[in-house]
C-alpha cells in the first residue's frame, strides 16, 4: 500500500531570506531517512515549512540477516546457547561452509518497521536539524532552538497522524489559516491540505504567490526587481499588490534617494512612466486580500510622504555645507579604531591615487570621496554612501569626471556589478580598497573562514577586476607593502577571478601565474594566449616535454648559469634542436611551436641527457635549461596537466 | 477621535487585563524602556513577571529643535514584558491593536525580521518590527541574553512607538499635531521641551562638566559593585538598584556627550565598554542576589 505523507511545521514569521535554504535543507534531511517514495514537494510561507511526499510504503521491506554461530566442532552447550539467543532450537540451525570451516548459522528475519513509527521517531530530530543562520530558544534555557517558536505541527501518513512531540507541541492534523483572514484550527488530510489552506487565505505555493503579485501589477510599469519580489513572496501568505502615488514635487529629489526609500525602507516597487523615468507612484504588496476602503493605500502613502519629507529635509540641510568644507569633520569619523579616522584615510587614498598614476581630477575626487559620511542623508541611508557624495558634488558644480568618480567609487560591489564609469573613479576605487586591505592586514584584521567583517574578499576582488577589466597595468605586488599574507590573499583572489569568473582552466591559471602575476593585464593576455595554444595539437605534447625537462633539471640539481658549447653538441637530434632553437629564440611561441615540438620529441627519443662524460652532460643540461627559460616567460608549461 | 492619552489608557488596561502590573515611568533618564530596571533586571532569573509602563525615552542626537515632524529628542514607548512569553503572544499583541480601534481586516500587518541588540547592556534578542500599512509601530523581541547572561525564561518584549502609532491613528502628518487630550496638542505639551533640550544637547551642554559627572557616576557605581559580597548573609540589603541608577546616568551622559560631538574617535568604543562593564556587573550581582532571595 502506498501512502501520502504531509509534514507542516507551523512557525512564527520566519525571515523571508532564510526560507528557500531551509526548505532545501529539510528535503536533504528527509532523503537521509531512506524511506522510498514516488515524489516529494517542498513549500513554504512565512509561517510554515511544508514537505509533502507521495507513495510511501506503510511498512519497510522485511529484512534477512545471516548470523554465524559457533564452529561445527564446538561443544553442544555453546551450540545450545547460540540457538537460545536466536530464539530457536538447536536442530533448526543450519550448517554453513565458509573459507574458515563449517559453522552453525541461522537466517534471522526481521519484519520491516512501520513507516509511521520510523517517521515519528525521526521527525523531531530532523526538524531541529534544519539549518538556520541564527536561532533562538523560547521554552526556557536549555530548550530546543529553532529560527522562531514552533507553534503547531501537522504530521500525517495517509489519514493517520504521525505522533510525536517537539518543544511542547504535539503533532496532529490541525493546521492554521491566515492570521487575520483564516481560522485558527483547520482539520486537514494530505489530500485536501492545499485546498483547505486556500479556503483560509493561505497560498502555499511560492510560484503561485509570485504570479499573483505579477498578475496584480499587470499594466503597471513597475521597475523590475526580482530580489524584492522574492522578499515579498516569502513575507506574505496571501499577497495582493496595490498601487499608491506621491506628490510629483518629490521628483525634484534625486531618483537614487527616492528609490532607496521606496525599496530598502518600505519594500515598494518603484514605477516608471512611458519614457522610463520615475513616476510619482509606487506598488506595495499587502498580506491581505483587498483594500476596498483604501485604508492600506492611504496609510502607505502617508508613511512614504513622511519619509520623503525627511529625505528632502536632509537634502536641503546638507547643501548648506559644501562637501569640500566637510573634510575637517572627517577627523571625527572613525574608519577603524587602529587605522584612524576617515580624514587619515582620505589622505592615504589621495597619495595612493597619485602613486597609481591618477591626475588632478582623480585626486580631487579622492579628496572629496568620503566627505558625504558626515551628511545627514548618508547617516540616514548608509547604503547611499558615495552616491550621495556624487550627487552633492554635481550640485556643487564639480566637474563631471569628479562627481562621477565620487558617485562610483564603491563599485564594483559584486562580481556582476559594473566598474566605475571613468578612469578617475577607477583610481579612487582602487586606492580606497587597497588602503583598506593594507591597513586591515597590517593590524591583523584578516578574514578567516566565513568571517570577513570588513568585506576584504569583496574589496580584493574589486581591485582585481578594476586592474584587469580597466586595463591598468600597474605592478600589484609592489602595492602590497611586502605583506606576505596579503600577497597570498591576493593570489587566491586572482586565481578565483580567472577560474570562476573568467572560466580559465585551473592548470592554465597555475601555469600563467607561475611565470608572474604582478601585472594582471599582462597575466590576462598570457592566459588568453595559453587558451588558444591549448587547442593546437602540438601544445600538450610540448607541455609534457617541458615537464620532463623540469624534472630532469630538478633531479640533476641544475640551476643554469653556463653557456652552451656548440662543439660539445652531438650531431643529429641534439644539434638540430639547438639549430632550431637559435632560429626561433625571441619569437612568440605560437609561431614556432609546430617546428619546436618534433625537435624536442626527437631529442628525447635519441639522446641520453645523462651522458657519461660530465662536460657533455653539463652542456645538455644547459641546453635544456636555456630552452625552458626561453619559453617560460609566458607560462610555466610544466604546470599544465596533460594526458600523456 | 481617540486622544493620545485615551489610547495609552486603553493599552494599559488591555495589558492589565492580561495580568500585567502597570508601572509608572522610571525616574532616571533612559534611552529606551528596555533599560529600566523593570525590564533589564526583571527579565533575569527564574521568576515569572508581567509588567507594562510608558517610558519617555531620551535620545539626545535625535533632537531636531521641534522642527522635524517625525523626530524627537524624547519619545514615549509603551513597554510590555511578558515573562515567560505566552504561546499565543502574537494573537494577544494583534488583539491589542484591535483594542485601540484598528480593524485588522482593513489593514496590512507584516512581521519583518529585526533582531535587537544593545552593546551597552550586553543584551540581545530575536524578533520583528511590526509594520502596519508600511509604518513600523512596534518592536517585538524575544529576549535571549541580558547583561551577558542567558535568560532562564524567555520573555517577550513589546515596544510600541506611541507617537508614531497615534499619529497614524489620528491621521496626523506631524507628531506635534497629535491631540494629546481634547483641545490640547502634543506640541502644546512638549514642543518647548524639544526645543530647549536640543539647544542644550547640541549647543550649550558643558562638555567638561558632563565628563566630570560621567566620572562621578561611574565611580560610584564601580565603588558599590566592588563592595558587593556574594557570600555575605546580608547581601539582600545591598543597594544594587541604586548602583544601577548610576549606570543609567552614565549611559545618558554618554549619549549627551555624543550628540554634543564631544566623543572622539578613539574614546567612543572605550566609553561604551566602560558602561557595558558596569551594566553587566550589576546584572550578574543581581542574579546572585536573587538566588538567595528565592
């Protein structure tokens, strides 16, 4: 008989962003039980994590186990003792022949356990094992921990309850509807569960909630915002979007500020007009079915008006003091206790911008870059740091290159984010990030494992992207103050960038970096060449030969230094290799690889490097060493993993 | 229209009906209702307790000379502590909103993740900000630690922001237009205070004097804490509550100095640490003192 299974963990509102991972985790934990099923489905709302499976057996399959007893030669008491332990008579035992001899044996049959019993025993542990980034206790010290208090549990196999208790809650067949629109206790079965919830204003499927929001906004030009949509999908059980409006006079404020207020503070979608400009409207998603009297719309409109008024108040107040005049105030803003104030940091950024090659405008942008930290607007909307400075700089008549550089200097904030749009911005961004990295490493604030409170990985990744994609051929290693931990940290970030972000193979990255990686623009160029070369038929055999050469040199303890004595070269493959080498030395490997490879192969085929005569041997080693050195400026080809 | 004070009466009555003691505001300046002994100390230990009180909360840096419609130097919080938290706390909370005339079928309520933490008190909890039609009206927290101590019973703390909530109910765009009592506005009652404290906190507070006061209160709290003997048979009479008042004084002086721009980069973290050490010291001694009482 096959049965449906329903598990619903009823919880007080779970933080929206944790829900998808929690479901995935619950799924994995269920799989580990190894109960067979035909299909499984996971769903969630803020108040419930739900696992539904179809086709579970009522009972696990019976199992058989062969138990070996004493040897055939054992005394009768031992045989009787074994039989008694198995609950049978000695004559029911069989004799089994094994490589070690003949033994008494018994086939022990265990009836399969009831699936319901297995579930009842396992579910409390499974539920408490679901991973959440931050948990709490609520039944008292030492009590179970979960993301929020568990208030009810539905656990049913077919029509039957799977009985267990967790945190003082008994599993049952009663679910709970929407907080305000549904009933508090609703009897369900696995068959009618979803429909019963729907009757009580709970849409179980996230996809359906998503579609309901999208559908409700059809015809409204909402600025697409998938992340906000997901937040709202997991913040509601019965989402209904409504559109409100605000006074068009607020459109005088910068769009960035208006959108931040709407999105980050109010979780509203912003709305565009036909030309793609911000319209004096917003869309919010309620967690109820309708707003017939317009209470919710008007309430949200008033909240937004107050917020916009605040922003306008700050915007106007901040303008009374120019950015440039705020520089001394930065002495009172801590960057980091051991690294001084933002005034100190600004001085360092300016010096670094100059060192990197930034010109007057870039230095000007660096000078003003942190001044917005003392504005009311940034104190209120910290996520707008940089942007606000840029906007004020523009309003205060700074050149485009300067205000844009200030505006962009926190970019790129992720792998996908754009670089600062102009060179000045790239210099300031680089200098700011490098300064943070150098300072933090200097005072021992180094990321460990998943702990990276200062976002140093992101900063280093930003440095790498700006250098490579901004084509800034500066020697990175010279900028790291000889701090070996910082060098190693950057080495990891450079590898990560070229492998994970750019898709180069790991051995290509290792090979190219082994030939140097201080100049990342050059590194990228060499990687592109290796990638192309690798597709040619001569490449891997030659790489294998290079590896052989390196091994020979290592074994011989040969470190080079001598010159090749032509008179000692043996006519034939050795002399031919040398002749070929003198012809192609100094040329890019792409053009010569097809000529070089057969010569090298032939050399190894016919010539014994380890010649009895030490002069000849040294001369051969010198030849190989010279050859390897010649072609290793682009990459250490012996790092390439070959099939041969 | 229900006045400011009528709504407060109703909320107090609502929680009194559910077994809460109605306390009056604490008479030492605090930055939040959580800092009052009725919360900070009462949540410690194994004794159940329920209490509600309106606490004027002072945040010197938030003062705006009475010019800003939404920001105040001193705002009022209705603080409710239910220790331990009842299982139906969410329903009880929602019903309290209905008790002051909010028809929850006509309004949108969301519980958005918002965990609370106070470094100066060594306290933190897990919870939500409660959004009513997009307005944050309550902070809802399950306390986990206080004074660095894991709590025996987990209390629910509800903090209603009264000015915001009531401006919403009365449909006022400025808190100063709230009707406090019939014919008397919030501005009539409080505007002068907002203006004068802003002037004092931002312009006239004497920094040297405030530092001196800070040092005196800190010294007195530290002296008392050092004198507390956990083994004394008489420890029940030891004045930990007065010691805590001195800690609160320090906290308020710190906030005032901060708004005055008098706390330098290097000092800030250190001063917070100093206050925290005292607060944690009182909490630990308090737990010890209760053990003998119980």
